């Protein structure tokens, strides 16, 4: 969970983020009272796969940020256009590791 100061930093980073022309919408306008809402599918994918790691840099605890980075990598692997059958066992392990890290974060084990 982000602290109030971190939420303000997150909002300012998201609002000031600029991508290539017609690549994605203005992401900063979708923040309403600590929540992201009313975004199109493509904008969600761009945010989760590419911009989230940039925005979260320096925020949150290290282990929480690490689990989010791994979740980001899992999303990128799932959304690939071409899958290699050799990568499937490692992708399964990555998903299992990421889920266990997220569970530990939620339970407060770290």
C-alpha cells in the first residue's frame, strides 16, 4: 500500500508521463481519489507492461516493488505475439514465484 506522500508522487509521475504521439492516452487524467479508472484496454496494457516500473521507481518497499516487477514481466510474457515452447516451463515457474511473493506481501511475511 502506498503512503499519502507516495500517492502524490505516483500521481505527479503519471500525469507528467509522455509517450509517443497516438501511442496511448493521457494517463494522468484517469486518477480519481487514489484509483485508476475509465481507461481503455490498450492504455491499461501500456501502463502495466511498460510505464508502471518507471512510475514505481523509488516508491514502496523493495520487496513489494520486486514482486510488482516480476508481475510486470509475467504480463509481458503472456502478451507476447509469438510464444516459444522452450520458454513455457520457465514462464510457469515465474508465475508461481510471483504469486507466492504477492501472497507473502499480502500476509506481511517479509
